[in-house]
């Protein structure tokens, strides 16, 4: 008797998945709880564990696209036993001796028919200059999501720059004691999350969205933080940021980063955000115009910190500066509100002690 390995339901809108990788080989003995395969949907990656012990039979290969509920393999009860080696007949010098007939090869019988792959392997041209392959569900989802944002909102971007001197000095002063007390480093992102919370309270229109002919205003601050992975961009949501301190935020951010790296982000982690922060600076971006994350009405873009000459009290000084970009839906948010929001973020970052003290 065989236990079927099926693609699990991953959400109401998800209809297919891609086989990312098998962690066991065809014919391997597996035990209950062993991780067998990783599958990717347009939102998350999921690891499937063995529900029984036995011998693995793989039915769908890596890169195949399979339907939700499809059988991609089986676990056959019992373990495989290697077949005994055939006996070697002694050599003979008799002229009349004839070689023994070769044993008949019996083809392996497949218990359950396998469906042919719906996704062909990558195809290249004869000269090897091109490779063509199917988009992953996650990449297709990202493409559709970003295109919809451009088509359904009146996106405008406003810019400013922020002096990072005080944040950097404060982090240097507190880092050792912060790590000793909380077990995580004090990063830049938690400062920006707290600054955004302050700005959302100061300009509530930014913490709203358009739904039909209604404006829905949120009275909570669940903030998404864009995280780049090898498979694409995901935006896990930090819940209740208005109630959390820096240590809690840093632990949440670190936890999500680890889950994203390991492909363990769950659908629930990505749902319900009211605002998004994207940090292109980690890749060296100096300036960009971030695209909205629908149905949200605004997104903050952080960028690389660069030593630049600036005027300070009538004198030119070299300061660590960062460009900030706020993209927003102009149907809902006016320019005055957008600029006020961004200036509030700038003020909070340039006076970070007030954030730590809650002042």
C-alpha cells in the first residue's frame, strides 16, 4: 500500500505550484517526519514532510508545475531490498559450449499513472545564446501585482534627504548594551519603522486606502518590510508596530529575514499591512521611485547612506546622508500631506533619541 504525497492547499487564490527541489532521491527509504520536497507557490515556499515510513517514489520532477491537490509522489510501505547479484558461470573451454541466454528484462510496472510534465525544461537556441523557461508562480504574482498597482492608482513620488549622523552615533553608543540585553542588534530599520508610526499618527490619510467609492482608514500600524530573496520580493508584515519597542521590532525583522532565507515565509506573514518600507540601499541604490503595494496608498523607499557635503549652521560639513522617497496614491493623498508625512519621518530620524524615549 502506498501513501500519496499531494500538493497542499495554499490559499483560496492559489491554483498551482512549482516543484522546487526533492530532498530525497527516488527509491530512498524515508521515515515519518522527514522533509521530502519543497514546493513554491506565487506567495510562499512550503516544505512537505513524510506522513509515513517506507520507500519514496517520485512522480513529479523539479521545475514541474503541478495543480493544487495533485499527487507528486508516493511512499510505499516497507523498505527496498537490493536484488542478489547474479551467479557467474565458470569459464569453459569446450568448443560445443554455448553462452547462457541473457535473462529477460521485465519492465517496471507503474502502480499509479503519472501525468506528463506541463512545464518543459529550459529551451535554448542552437547557438546557445538564449534560454527560455517558465516564470515561477511567485515571479508571475509579482509581475501582476506591480502592473495592477500602475494601472489602478495615480502614483506620484516626493523626495527628501535625511542626515543619518545622530542615528549612527546612537547605534554606536547603545549597540553593545542592546545586544547584551536583547540578543539582537539595533539596526536602522527599527528606527524607520518607529518614524513611520509617528508619521502615520501625524498624517492619518496616509494610513488609509480607497475601496470602491469609500475611504477606509486604519487605526493600527501593521507595517510591511520588503525583503528580497533568491526567488523574488516578499513583504512580511510587522504587526502592531505602534505598541512595540525597538527590541521587539528587531526580533521580528530578524525572524522574518531568517524565514525568507530558508523559504519558510507563510501566507499569513504577508497579509494585512497598511504601509510598506523598501530598503534599496542594501543593494547600493542611491535613488528610486518605489511602486505601491496595493491596496496600500503609500510606500517609503530607503536608499544607500552616502557621505556628502551639506550646509550645517552656515558651514559645509561632510555628513552621512540618505535620500528618502515616498510614493503615494494621489487620488487619496494630497501633495501637502505627502510632504508633511515625509518631513515627519525625516525629523524623527534626525532626532532619534525622541523615538527611544517616546517623546
